[in-house]
């Protein structure tokens, strides 16, 4: 007799459970117009009236909700939902407060009142669970985010870059520049990616690559981190900066301060946009020039994108070793070409050959990080600058990631490679007493010695033709 389960033995019907559904604003309130009206009225009342000193904020919000909802027959769930929405408006950042608190969400893109997209694990999807009332509601939320840092956004200043207290990056653009209405983009700062071990666990790079990069920082080699938008350049720069010693004076220069260094002797400089409140504009270039007078041991520029490239190279060539920066580029060679173009943007009449020599003398290591098709980030190349080949700067790859296609689950299939090559940068490390990667390149030396011996044997084994 075949065995029967307890459920079958006692003839119990299996309970069918529906999958859990995410409840959106409009699943609770079927009447969209009513929800937006109530939310708008309550928010407006709270904006117009000051909170009495003798009352708690939550008590005052409840009273305003009671006044507005008088005459409406709402369930406890609907009322509770209204309270949460208003509480987020007062104490948070409106409808996107919960998205900012969600650690799985890495990017938030608001294209319109009902067009909110999020990125989770590298994949972008529309989020129908939240919404704004109208374009003015989005604008109020943007202003609330940028005002604590002295930034403004209005028709006279329709673009703004800023940051949240946790380091998340904000970009907002409004009409007349944006034809879609106010558009808000937030790239969240990930606390889980704050050390090199996190990147290794995530498969972004190998332990050998991590140790090599750490040795580069200890040896005060000048480094550029390049990659596309959202590839993880700033995250990698932040982790590389953490390798700098506690006894060094570090000056960071950024448009919106995102770097989070834990050393004690850190000076953080941030650019300022020109507006009617704060006065004149202060650019990255101004701050780089000023930083040279501040006795820095290290200069870290969040991103080089214009005329400041020449001043950054000057700093690297005049004794400020171990400088770090990022720039947008698709490959290491593209990064050097962009750097050359940015130096030309400075307006100085310098021959191309002289600019290339300047770059070749200044830059030691170029690290390329990419966001692959499956959404994962990988350090795809670590190169060193080794001189010229004709008139072009020559790069030699030390580590690389090679793609071999896709797996059955849609993930990128590939492998990390360490080339059989002893880098010039390794010799510089040795000269500065950095021996932490000796074991890596001792293995490479053995392989190269073995190859050289085989080549020598082959030459000896070849018969010599007698002369007639």
C-alpha cells in the first residue's frame, strides 16, 4: 500500500494561498482623485499653519487629518495609509521616503507624478506602489532635499547637483530645460559596499587584484578609475581612498561630497554653483588650484570632467604623489584620450606631444570598472602606463576580466586573468618598500623563467646547417 501524507490521511483540503501582492496607493484608494485631493489639502493645511508649541507633531497631524476627512466614510486602513503618507511628507522626503530606506533599491528615477522607476540588482523597473500628487509636489520634494546644503532650484537655476545626509547623490532638472516637468534622479550610497572585502564577495574583483590596488595606494602611485555611468567608479574610489595612511593629510574635491573617508586628517571641499543667494561660482578647477596651497599629502578629485584636468596633472607632476580621481570613459585608452581632450579645453596653447608626455609622466595606473549586461559590476582591466609607441601613449594590461558569453540564467560568464608580465609599477612599489604583492609576482617570475628556459632549449635543439 503506498504511503499517504497526513493531509491525505485525514482528508484535509490544501489551503490555496494567493501570492503576496504589493499594495499601491490606488489599491487602497480606488478613487484616485479623492486620494490626491485629501493628500493635497492636508499637506497644504500643514504648510499654511504653524504647529502650536504645546502640541506634538503627530498629534497635530492627526488633528489636521481629522478636519480634512470630516464627512468622508473611510476605513481604518485608508486612514492609516493617509497618516503614513503625510508623516513621510513632514519627516521624510514624501512618497519616495520608503524607497530611500529600502537597502535593495540602488537608484530612484522620478520622471513624473506617476512615473517612478527604481533599480534593484542592476535591473530598472517601474514602481507603481508610490506616486506624487502633481509636478509641484515633485518640485517641493526636490527643494526640501537640496535646501539644507544651500542649493536652490527654480527657473533661474533649473539644474542642481546635491546629496543627502547619507551621501546619496541627487540630480534634479526642471522646466524650461525639462519638457517632461521636474525630473529627479537619486543614486543611493550603499553602506554594504564600503570595503574591499565587500567587492571581493560580490565578485567585482579578485583578492589578487584587491591586494595589487592596495599596494598601488601604499606606494603612492597616481591612479585613475574610469567607467561608464553607474558602473561603481565612486564606490571603488572611496574604497581605494580607505587604504591611505592615518598620518597623511588628505584633501577631497567633489561637486557633491560623496566620499566617506574614515581617516582623521581629511579636508572635504565642495563646489558651489552660481546663484543669487550664494554669489559667484566655485568650480572643481578653483578648488584643485586652492588645494595645492593647503599642504596636501594626497589630493582626491571625485570626478575630472573639464579644465581642471590640467591642474590635476600639474599636481601629480609636482610632488603630490598618490593622487586619485575618476572620469567617464569606456576603456583605459579612451580615458587617456579624454584626459588629453580635457587639457585642450583649458585653452592653453600646448602641443599635443607635450600634453601626452605630461599625461605619461603623471599617470601610473588606470583601472576600468564596468556594469555588465546582467547588472553586475566588474573591474574589467587594471593597466599601467609604460611610455610611448610612436606618438601614442602605451598601456600594458596587468589584470583583466574576459567575457565568454551568457549562462543559462542570463548572467555574464567570464574569468579574471593575471597576465604573465612583471609590471613597471611593481618595480616602483619595491623601490618604495612595498612588498605586500611579492608572492603574486614571484609566481609570474617562475612562469616566465620556465618559458625562457624552454625557449633556450628549443634554440639549442635546432640543428646548425654547415656552410658549403
